[in-house]
């Protein structure tokens, strides 16, 4: 993908008509079949917006989303619907994504009748049994007649994964899929998602605020700040040799920073408004390493090593000398 999303601001400001929220700006991201890419950042960084853009829940402001290199156009034709069904979104709170008065069987029947229209009666039930079995809800018939409130959060999240699987997706967009669940069952759900990604060659985007889980769970990691991607690379590299000061900050403030090993930095601020993002590097008001140029000039993406990139002036070939090192500073 290569997208920008600006939301018009309505009702928030008395003046300033025509202003927009820069929710996602010039983001390029590639997902690979059979691999998990973590998208990490604080709340309000634009992660969920990006996931919803990929799911075609919002039209993009500019740029395009491609599947197998083919642009996905926001139209309403059958080709578009086929495209959309290949991209399945799994949300944080499973209870919010189910009809509370529909049984699990009837919810899954709906999904199966859309995506396996040829299956009826027993054949349809067999598909449902298979979907539940694949998500480790066994024996399946113990779950089909239940209603969402009769299941635990973890069980219901497994049902939502089963429902997504009914579409035989090529892309899974999992937006904080375990953060509303009990800590003790998170690992089981993540392991299930990982197994499905590998076995079915699905490309998964794992949206999270927890950079430590990205290291454990995802092959690749992209770090998002104020609507922009500021660092990408293999998860191991991004978490063990973080380059961008914001990535270092995220690691320093992780609940269990001992799981990642990097220079610790102290937080000196808050995420910026996306209505009027800071000039230059959007992280500069919070960055302990900010150079003069950071306030004016937007850093480009610098390639550090194989697949490891960052948008930070500290990695420019000829960085601006720090004030204390300038000849005229003595
Ligand atoms: Fe900090 Fe400058 Fe790098 Fe931005 S570009 S993260 S302000 S050093
Ligand atoms: Mg979110």
C-alpha cells in the first residue's frame, strides 16, 4: 500500500473550516504471504485507520491499495466485493463484533452462505464444524448453539477468526486482537493466528501498542508515529537495534522492557495533534536528540541495513553537527 487518509474535521472546531485530520500520511507498507507484520504505535498514531483503509472501510484520500500488485479500486462491483472478502478484519473486542441475539451457528451460516454459496444443509454444517475445529473450538457442536454472551472473550475471538476464515482470506488485519482479553489466554490466540498465517499463506497485519509482543509474534515490524511510518525492519532488528528515537521510547515504556534490549530514553511529551502536526519531523517536540533541521525539514526514509529503514535525520549520511560539536559553538 501507499496511502494517505485525511478526515475532514466536523464539529470539533468553531473556526477552521476545511481543516483535516492527518490520520495517515504517505504510508507505504508491504505485507507478505505467510508472514506477520506488526504495526506498532501509541493510540491515536493512525494504526487502526490504516487497518481500516486496507479493509476498504474508508476510501483513501490519495494513493492506492494493491493486492498482488493490482490496485483495489473503491467501487461497488462484484470484482471489488471479491477483493474485499480476501481481506478480513479481526477487531479488538469480539463482543462488539457479534450480533448478541444470533447463535454462533447462525452467524457462521451467514458467513458460509456468502463465501461458499454452493454449500447447503449438511455440507454447510460440515464447513462450520471445520472452521470451529481449525480455531480449536472442539467439539464444534458444543459451541454452535451458544450465544456470544455464553462464551468467554477468548472463545468468542476464536469464533471471529473462524468467521474470517470462512472467506478464505489472503490478508488478515488483526487490530489489537488480544488486548481486550485476559493475559493468560493471549498467547493461545496469537499462536493460533500465527499457525493460520503460516499454514494458509495468509499475509497478516498485527496492529498493537505492545512492541514486546511484536518481537515475539511478528516477522517484520513497522513503527507508526503521528500518521507516519518511522521505522521498519525485521522484528528482531527493530526491537534489539532500534534506530528511531520514537521506537526507543516505545521500548523504554513497554510494560516489560526486559524483554527487549535497547537504549532507554525518557518520555518528554505527548503525541501531537493530527490536525496541525508539527513541522519537519513530527516527533521533534518529544525527541531528546532533535537537531535544528528536524524542526523544519521532514526526514526522508534512510536505509540502514537489509530491510531496516528509518525516517530520522540522525541517520543521514552527513548529519547536521550537533550544536555542541559545531566549530562556532566553543
Ligand atoms: Fe529526533 Fe530529529 Fe530524528 Fe526526528 S529526525 S526523531 S527530531 S533526531
Ligand atoms: Mg486502535
